[in-house]
C-alpha cells in the first residue's frame, strides 16, 4: 500500500509539474527583469527537467537544476558576482520549504535573487510564507496555477521581518498562453511599497552639544541653529522620510507622535580604534542600527562598514581669522615709487641744481650790482630752490637771466608732475582694499597668528589621517604639543578670540556664521550701553578672512552594509532633494556669511600712527638736528658777537682811525664793556 501511495504521489507531482512549470511563462516572467541565469529547485524526473532546460537554453538563458534536499550548498548554487539570478521553486514538491530555510540561514532575500514560486494551491499560503525573512527589497512572486495555461501572480514581501513586519501579498496580474504576461504593478517598487504600517526602524545620532531645553525641542526646533547644524538638518530629513514611508520611530527620549523613531544617541560617528569601528558604524556592524540620522563624509575605510546614499549637505569648514594689517615696506612714504625711480629722481634733482647754480654764477659774473643773497650764497640758495621745487614750496628770489628762468620753470614743472603721481599713489593705496598676504595654509603656518580648532571628533581625525603636506605642516607649526596656548576649544571661545585679532580658528561655516551674526547684534546693543571686546563690528567683519583647511565635502545619510533599506532611503532622499525641500531646510539651518557693507567700504580710511610714524620721525629728527646745529652756532658765534659789541661805534672815522679807537677803548679802564664812542 505504501508503495502504491508513493507512486500515486510521484505521478501527481509530475503531472502538476508539467501543468505548472511552463517554460514560456518562466522566460516571459524573467525577461523584463534582465535575468540571464536561472536556478531551479524542484523534484522533477529527468525527462521533465531536461525538456524544461532545453526550452530555457533555447532562449539564450543559462540554467541549472537542483533536486530539493536538506543539504544543498546554497552559497555555491546561488553565488552572485554581478548578474541577477532567477530562482524557480516548485512549492508542490515535498520539503520545498526546506529550500527557504537553507537560503534564509545563509543568504539574504535581496534584489540579487528574483524568486518565482509556483504552486497548484487554490490560495496563497500566507501562513507558510509569513516566517520568511523578507524585506522591502525582496523580489518574490507567487504563481497560482488556475488552468494548465493560466497563472495568477502575487507580489509577496515584508517591509522588515526583523522588526516585526507583516507579510504583504499584492495581486500582481496573470499569465496565459494566449495573451502572455499581464503585470499591473507598474509603479516603482519603493513607491508602491512605501507604507511601512508603523514598523519601528533603528536610527542613531551624534550630538556635540547638550540638547536644550529638551531632546525633542532641540532636534526639531531651530533654536540656536548654529549648534549641531548639519546633524539637526539631517534629522529633519529623517522626519520627512518617516512621513513618506510611514515607518515607526522611537526615541531614547520619546517624541509624542503617531509615528516614532527608535533613535539612539552615540558618542561619535565611527572611527577605527584597535582594528574595529566605534560609534554609529560600530553599532551598524553589530546589527543594532539600521540607518544613521547623522551625516557621514566619504572615507575609504568606511566603504566596507556602511552604504552611502544621497549627498544632501556640503560641509565647508574654514580657518577664520581677522587678516592682520601688515605693511611690506618699512617706510610707506617711499612705497609709491620703486627704488630705481627714487634714484632717477635724485639724479634729476642734482642735474637741475647744477644747471641752476651755473646760471646763477653766470648772472653774478655779468651783474654789476650784486644786491641780493642769490649771488652771495649761490650754492646753498640754488640747493634750497631745487628742494623747494621738489617739495612744492614757494621762493622769494629767483634767477634773472632767461636761461636760469627756463631751468627754474622746467624744474618746477617736473616736480609738479612727480608730486601728482606720488600723492595720487598715496591716496589710491588708502582707498584700495588692504593687501592679503595670508592666502593658504603655508602662509598661515608661517604667520604670527595663533591657530586653534573646534574640539570635535572630525577635526582630530583630519590631523591624524591627512596626507596633505600643507595640513601636516600646519599641524607641526601650530597644533603639535607642547604649545603655550591651547589648540582645541569651543566654538564660542574660539570666535571670541577671533574678534580680538591675532587668532585663527577652524570651524564649520554654518556654526561660525551664526555666532558671528549674533556678535554683530551684540555690538549694536553694546554701542548704546558699553563696549565688549568679543563682539564683531562692521570693520572686523570686513577684516574677516577664510582659508580652506580641507575642500568642501559632501556628506550623506548612511545605512548598514547590505541593508535592505538602502534603495528605499535613496529613493526618498531623491524625492526630497528634487522637490526643493533640502534647499528650504538649508536656509533654516545654515546661515550665510556676514557681508562687508558697501557703505562701510566707502567711508574715509583712517591713517594709522604706524603708517604716519616715518613723517613724525623725520620732523623730530629735523628739530633735533636744528637744535644741535643752533647750539653749535651759538657756541661758535656768541664770543665773536660779544667782542664786536664791546667795540665803540664811530660812524665818521676811517678804517685806520676805527682800529685805533678799538685799541684805545680796549686799553682804557674808564670805558665799560658796552660803551660806545661817537654820536
């Protein structure tokens, strides 16, 4: 009896197999999915399996057949390198569910495998399929044989079996031998499967600041948006994904909402420590976290730990500082002309002085009445004329000959032109923007500025892992301990030092701009009451300079490696980006750079004492020299003057009589030192 029953079962199986597994239906199902390799798990006899394989191979598709048993080598049979694999399972065979069990123990039900499960059952065996570890990306189609040439198709998936999701069975269409395949599910897979029905997913976030007034308000409300800007920006994206997919989320501190996020808080993003990742990436590799609510930048070592999705945010960290006002010349009064121009000016002045002196000498030689000083002190007087012309000063005397006057006029015209160029250059330098001599990391490292950074993990990681020679040089010069001043501080303290000058601070632009904007408002208030040193004025904003320590970097939300939610997140984020929602969130969480107003640039430029000091030194030096010369002249001329005053004055005596009178007055005891003879 048992042998007869087994024979009947085998005959019925072969009959069902011949009825259900039509090669034409199989190929028409897999062809739109670009499947070129098929693996069949069934219990057919050799004739049926050979006939089925022959039809499939004739359609230029590779095929392998495996009898269902308990010890199948699934890794070898379903090995995928690049191409997708179509898997056909005859569910009417004995132990057919053992295939599901063996696959579930070793391989995922992901998009690499397109399952076509055929059965002659009258309804979908939901109870049997509910235990399969299916996900939102699973591709499993159940075909129910209604007639020898008619199959009803059902799309079977589970949003997240691991998170307690329920089996979803959706009518897909049908196939018959006359009309072929009719597939009514034409929507994108993640569009039609986007309702998660409140399934809880695990997220993780990193916060660098204490959430105030509470965790929920801090993450969802733009209060102090400069704190954890890009993290809170991406949490807003996660909330939009939550609303789009209707997945359930739970916070460590719950958010009262119909949809919850299981949001865990990690200490760091994830860096390699002792050969393994810590932080969010470490939790992902342990299976604790599905999706990050914090953004990640691309790093080579992270490629094997997570899946990057859509670039949603650009991180622009800068070294911010007030550019010092430094002159590259010792004497700014010599700056308008180059050294060769000054030497040429000196030579022209000497030539003009010599020609003017020659003309005065000739005039003195032919003049019968030398009645003014130009003839008596020709050398010094012509030198003063030349100097006065160069200095644009007037004179009381000048040459009388036409040749001398031509030299005189030529000298003054040349001096006028030179003076115009000189003064225009001085004024233009004051009106022009101050020169920027710190333009890169090397210039900054060689400057006198103290350099510090915000004390956050990615700053430390940059200096530990950078291969940029400029970054390494900056570390050696400004960060490598021991240092007199600390190189790691908070954003508030660092920008307070920047406002005072002589300090460069490495900070994310979103954080820095908001703090600076707040300091500008404080400076307006303090201008009315009292002044503070840590506020930013308009002048300081115009002095503000930024240097890139590293180029702008795109960051993304990441999922666990080989996560079934990767394409779901990518599709959702693409929708958010294309609809402009990220731009709106960017304007909320990222402040623009404070601008230097044009009205401030047009204000008169004050000349500082440092720039004016050479003129002061010249005046002081001239006064000191004049005082010394005056003292010397006094010591030299005063005795002679006293002796001259001691002689008697005689207006009618000849020169010989005057000499005798001087001698007599000197020898007479009755004559005082200040007595005079004559009228």
